[in-house]
């Protein structure tokens, strides 16, 4: 029988693995010379055959330790932990001082939940280490000792320097030295360091699936494209390695591609039928896809079958659920993981984030402090500590309906406006969707983008995002920080509060596309200049680039966006779907869809129940969106781009000739307008701008015919006509700050107080820290007898413009004289203190009556 087994192994090597068989010496299969190719077989995922070869070699009496090491690793890769336990115990009897074997025993014992065996292994490592001089240790010995030191609670930074770096220096090509340091960095949330370590390993050792998988994990929170590239490369090197398949499954779950996620999970279970991580993800799929509590329970129990108190199962289940904004359910699983193992750090870190997103900040701060005390290297816990210190200096304003937190300098500038806008949004949106909020909504503004990122994501990143809603918690970048002057913070706040309504209404059980689509749509209803409109970029993506995502897969458009343009198109398409559903099926249909989602029904089922079959719906919407692009944006224009053989865009004569033949060609007309502006031929530029407006009257953006026309009119000193064009732009754009400021200057001179007030508010919705619109708002309100608003604006000016404080104090004194004479006199005296020769102030003081 034994002879037959050996023959089968040899046959398997030659038939199944012809390329590997060329490296293996089949005639002397079990000699030590074959250890290197057998190890390569292990790295390529040929676990079963590799394990059988090692088993036979051991039976043949091969003495090299590597046969035992590879055998145990092959068994563990297949999930055969009990067999691996017995094998490693036998191997240690033969090699009692082999540190790598002892740490394999420790790892195996942890997977089985056998802390007693794990402790014995660590004690044996300690004894073996004492018996060997440091100079006699191999690079792998240093790695094993470092792993043991970590298991015993040693400082992570010291372990890196005193063990892993020593191993890398002793043998720069040792893969395990880089894997150990890289995965340690990952456990501490130090993704940047992890990425550097894995890259160094790839450079020193060469391509391996495990190093690529580690690098993919390091990019998981920062660069989805690089993560996917490394997952793909890892699977090319080892098609059955569990880690990349598990990462792929998580990405697919996030994109709500549950069937594809199941397929990725099954690839792991085909090799390791009792893999706890895979079963945890399967339970997550069942939970998020509303497959039924019985399936969730069955998958979770399967994950706990090998070790009934394995904290990893609930931790993974809760972490992935939380990524779907189901924070209350997610934190319950983290608490269960900590009930199994109170010191399990990953669950503590995730619970801390869940608590922050649920608004339970006090408990979160305490937990973060506990994590820092337990692990001084954990990056996220360290960052949360810094955030807590920063937020301790924030202003907190608590009301029955809202709790607002922001830096001290921010509250007097825009705090009251934020509160008023939130209350207006609540009065409009809550009745509309039939929601009664039962707890105050927490809204936090952050003066530094890094603080916003840590509070929102748990780590640095998220550049470009202005606000995020978690349910009844909103986090916002201060309008005076990130991208101020380019993005409308008021429309963003309205958008995020709409998320509060829809997420609360559905118990956070709605797909991202629907949540974003409703919020963008509600922006446009509140203010036509808000929201997202069809533009040339979106038109091209619809009609030329085939960028429309089927409605049933629309959430994936957010997670798999190629670039910023595609991400913005995902928002736009989602809002268009919502607008079309409302027009086609009515608001009651949308309400019923939201109600179904709250009960756990999947979105495509809810759509089919209250609108139409998803396939029919997708076809009808795609046709509708294409019609919108054709008929409602540049319908009179010829959008065909001339080829280089037809047109030289830098040659005036070539452009003129082409345009004479194609008077409606938009690209050529735009190129001609640009050329005329470059040559400062303003009359011709004006004429061309008029043609652009005729071709695309809907476009009021920064490159539109209106903008070119305004520039040309200014250069031609035709001021009244220029202002008329600018006013048209101002009524259609919410982020045209230069336009607002130009009109503010003119309206102040003209004393057109009503228009000045409107424009000042538009500018302040972009950046409330600008002095000019605050001053304009104050003057307009004062001139119209709006005393309270005028005083509030002058107080803001006082903070923003200390150099002009004397005049502002004087204005406040005049406004207060009939309301609070004592305070009015204080402002008057402050004005004279700052400007002792201030004539109007002295005159007011001379005329002062007690």
C-alpha cells in the first residue's frame, strides 16, 4: 500500500504538474534536494499534493526539518487544523528546539482555541532561545522569536527593531521576515508602513502570493485600484490562497454584488471547508442580502464549529456589516467578540469606530484610551486620542433637536446659520417622508481635514469629501477649510440631513445609490442652483462612453469608480433615477420602497413590487436618460469632434473655414472662441460666445458661452450688458464665487440692497469667513431696517476684520442705541479707543444723552 501511494504521488507530480516535475527529481523524490521545488509547490497552492509528498518523505526517514514544516503548513492551508496539531506535536518531539516549528504550533493552537497548548509553545520557545547564542541564530529564528515576543505582549516597535529588522539584515531574501513586519503593521492600522515593508519584501525576495496579498491589504483603505491589482497578482501566483479571495469577497459585498461575493467565498471553502473567516463573510452576505436570520445563524455557527469562542467570526461579521452603515448591528457583534475574548484588540478598535458613528462619543473616548494603554502602537487609537484633545476645545451647542460641535472660531461665524438651515431642512424633509426623529441629530464641523478624516473614517484620507452622514450623526469639513470657495457648504449640509431622514426611515437598510440619489434630488428641489445638472461631461458619458450603470447594480458605480468624473456621474445618475421614479410612478411608490427596505427587503425586489420588473425598469430608464442628454442639453448643437485632417484648432483660417461649413459644430465653435480670447479680439469673441449660448443655452458653467460673453463685454467696457450676463449666471450656479463677488461690488455702489443681500448669502454659502460678503450682508440688512440680522453680520465682521473694527463698532453702536444704550455706548467708546480722531464717533458722543 505504501509503495502504491508513492507511485501515485510520483504520477501526480508528472501528470498534474509537468513544469514542476521538471524541477523535481522524480527518481529520488524524497531526497532533500527536492525541498526547494516542494516549497515552491506550497507557495503556488498545491497543498494536497505537497502535503502527501512531505508525508511520504517523513515516512521514508528524511531528517530535514523542512519536510515537517512544509507538511504542517500544507495541512493548515487546507484547514486541517486537528491533523496539523498532531503532526506538529510529533515534529517537535524530533526537533524540540526548532523555533519555527514551535511558533507553528502556537499559531495552530490559537486557531483551535487551545490557549494551553499556545502557552506551552511560547514557554518552549523561551527555553530554546536561552539554549542558543544570538550569534548562532538563523534569520528565521529571529522572526520566530519576534513573533513569540509579540504574543507575550512585547512592545511592537522594539520587536520590529530587535527581531524583524535583524532577520532582514541577516537574510535580506527571507520572505517571512517581511511578512511578519508587514502584518504587524497592518494589525496596528499602520497601512503606509505595511505597504513599504511588503514592497521591500517583493524587491528583496521576489514575487510571492503572500507578499502581494499583504500589499493588497495595505491598500484596502486608501487605493481600491491598487488593492485589486495586487489581489489579481496574488491569485495569479497562488489561485487558492485564502486571503485575496476573502478580500475580493469583502469588496463585492460592499458593492452589493452578493452572488459574486458568494462565489469568492466558496473558492476558499473549497480548500478549507471550515474556514472561520469565510463563514463569517457568508453570514454577512446572508445578513445584508436579507436571506433570513436562519441562514445568518447557520453560517455563523459553522464559523464557530472548530472553536466555539473564536472572536474573529463576530468581529468580521460586525466589521463588514458596519461598512454597510449598520452600525448598531455591527457594534453588537463586536461586543459579542469581546465577550468571547475581552482583550481582542481588533474588536475593540472597530467597536470604538462604531460608537463614534452612533454618537456615543464618551464611551468611544474611554475605549480608545483603553486601547492605547493595551497597545501603544495602534495608529487609529492614537489618532482618536489626538482628535479627542482637539474636540475638547470645540464649542458644543445642545438643543432638543440638534447637537452642534465646531471649533471656537467657527461658531460665531456660521454656527447660527448652520442651526437655522438644519431646522429648515428638518421642517421640510421630515414631514415629507413621514419621519419623526426621536433623538437629537449630532452635527460636527472640523477645522482641519485630518480631524474630519479621523472622526469619519478612523484614518487619514477622504480628501474631497465635504460631509458624511452615519444615520443621526453628521460630520462636516468646516466651510473655512477644505475647498472653501469652490463647494457650497449649505447645499452639502442639506444633502447630509436628507441622509439622516432616509437612513433613519430605512434603519440604514438602503443601497448607497438610492440614499445619494434622494439627497442630490432634494438639494435641487430646495434650490435649483444646488444639486447636479446635465453637463457636457455627463452627456458624453451617457451617449458616447456607455457609462450608464444598470439600476440594479448602481451602488457598484460608487465603489468601482475609475476616477473623480465617474464618481460624480454615479451621483448624477442616481439622482436622475430618483427623479424619474418620482415622475413615472409617483412619490407614494418611493415611500413604499423605503418602507420595504426598512423591513429588510432587497432593493431590486422593492423596486419590482412598486414600480416595474428590474429588467424593464433598467431599459426604460436608460432610454429616458439618453433622451434627456439628447434633447435637454445642447439639442441644437453638432457635438461631433472634428478630426485633425479636417481642422487645425490653432489656425484661425482653418477654424473659420470649418465653421462656415459646420456652423452648429460645438467643439469648433468653442475652439474658435478660445482662440479669439487668446488673440484679444473681443468683438469676435463676443459674437462667438453668442453662438455658443444659442447652441447650449442650458450651460452656465465656467467654460460656457455666458462666461466668455461676460469676459468679452468687460474687456469692451460694456458694463451694463456684462452685469446682466453675470446675474444670469448667478441665478443658475451655486459655486460661482468670482461672479458673486463682482456683483456684490456693483450692487453696493448702486445701493441695490435686496440684490446685494441675496448675493452676499450666496457667497457666504461658499465661504462664510470672507469679510466682503459679510460686510455687504450687514449693510444690506441695515439699509432695509433688518436690525437683528445687521447686528449679527456686523459682529461677524468684527471678528473677521480687526483692522476695520472702529467703523464696525460705530455701526453697532448706532443699531443698538434704541435697544441697549449701555452696550451701544460701549461699542462707541471702543470705536474711539481704536480710532481717537474718528469724527462721526466724536459727534455721536457729543450728542449722547443719558
